[in-house]
C-alpha cells in the first residue's frame, strides 16, 4: 500500500530524505549524535542520516548506524523541524560525504568519478533527487 502512496506523493512532501551512507569509527558517530550511542568507539561503523516525515508535515532527523557485528540502532538528532531545515541538515551531511569521497582525486576527475561511482549510490530518496523533484514540481513554493 505504501508504494501507491509514494507514486502519488513523489512531487509533494517526501516521506523519507536520506544522505549518502558513510563509514567511520564509532567516535565519529558519537560526535555526530552529540552523545555516546555506539558500543565501541574504535570499531568501524556504517552510518547514514535520514529525515522521516511525521504529522503536520514536520520531520525528525535520525542517524542509523551499524557495525556489522551486532551493534546497530538509530538516534534522533532533530525533532519536528520543517522540510527546508530537514533538507538543509541532510544535504550538509551528504555534501561532506561527497567531498570525502572526492577529496583524494584531482579536480579534473571529480565529475567523472561522481557520475560513475557516487551517483549510482543515490537512491530515489536521496536529498539531491528530492530537491530536484521539489524544484521541478514547485509544490507550495518550495
């Protein structure tokens, strides 16, 4: 049933907005959350920021983390913020992760690397694609 809602809701307020997945030690996840949420601070974790729509078209921003050894969970970063602010928070993290992936390459190779390796990892709920859809549809002046 949710896929039908997604079909008709694609140009309105999205239900989920995600950033690129990231990898890093547990202390980076703890720094991002502002408190200790991981069990181990030196183990490598996969983590991702996402915003989930709640009632009244507000969004909660979460961090989902996993260390591939059983320590996984999610932590709330921001609660009931408007769409523009949620997009800003998730987009800032997405930009940082994109820059981390491109940082070791010369500037002339950035476009090709992003097109070949980074763009395929962006799903339909990625913040950049959501912004593009909202700009094209222009619902309620977004």
